[in-house]
C-alpha cells in the first residue's frame, strides 16, 4: 500500500508539472491535482486512475480546440483558461472521496458510483466545450426559450450529444475492470443525468450577475471594472459548487439504478 502511494506521488508530480507548464492548470490547480492523484492512485491504482485521467486529458484537449472562438464567451464564464484548485476539486473531489471510501467499503460496490461521478464531470465539460463551438439553437433548460451561447443553464443538441460522448468515454475507460453492458449503461445515463442537473442548477440557483456598465449577463462578480449586480440565483452558489453537485448526482443516480 505504501509503495502504491509513493507511485501515486510520482505520477501526480509528473501530471502536475506537465499541466502547469502547458498552462492547463494554475499553480494552485497543479497542487490540487497532485494531492488528488496521490489519493486516487494510492487507494485504487490504475483501475481508479485511468477514468479520471481520461476525463482530464480529453477535457484539456477539447478546451484548446477553437480557443479563438471561445474567447468571445470568456466574459460570460466566472473562470476561463487554466483551472485553479477549486475547479480541480469541484470535478475530482467526489471521485477522490469515493476512492478513500474503498478502505472501508467493497470496491465492487463503489466503482460504478466512482465512474458515474467522473462521467458526470466529463459530460458537463464536454457538453460545454463542444456546445459553445457548434452552431445551432441554445435554449434555457427551464424557460425553454432561446438564450445566447454560453448562458448558464443553456443547452443545445450538439452540447447534449457531446456530453453523452464524454460519459461514454469514461464508462469504457474503466471497462477492463468490470464486466457487463449494464454497468456501461448505468454510468452513461448517470453521467448525462448529472450534466442535465448541472444545467438545471445553472438556470435556477447558480448566481447570475449583470454588469451595470455594459448590461451583459455574466457569472463574474466584477465586469468592466465595476462590481456586478445579482440578476438571479443565490449569491454564494457559484459554478464550482454546481459542479460538485453535478458529480454527486451522477454517483447518486448510479446508486439508485444499481
């Protein structure tokens, strides 16, 4: 077990350094990724590491595609560019906690829930990255009316299909360590459910602000050099917290289905 944690530390260090140099993660994000890698690899080895690495690598690649076009939506998002510690833990905190639980609960009970939580993070991230690039109508998941691309709670056909592909990628990344198409279907459905819940929360409870200068709607607390005004949602519910709930719902739905 000690050897496995030491290998996790080496692996985590390499991931953190490469990600920081490539400007995928900030310094705090790299430190959080290192800690997460030690926990997940130390507790579960490659069986638990491969799915979350699949999510991290594919999401990082997708974030680089069409970056010039995505810049026009950057002011809408609370954070843009290299991910910080809060973003790393928002997507990996629940999977890391499930990895820690393997010390007291059977792995075969927790592994599908773990995959589902990572699949939810992947579905949400893939859906966002693909959705803002693709053409097509974006509608509010609550109001069922067109909204500008990049709006919290907005969904599109391309983004939804992209999210489903992300969940599928994670489900099959762990297929070597389980058998049966049932688990695949449960992980994919749970991942999509988590992503849709993320959109629902984004359109209702997540804080949405309006710039007093230019009138733009944004997730940021400051815009055009001025403090933004709360236009909807709850002040303290931000995107990182919504992402945590997204991964929790993914795991919960898998638990219910299984």
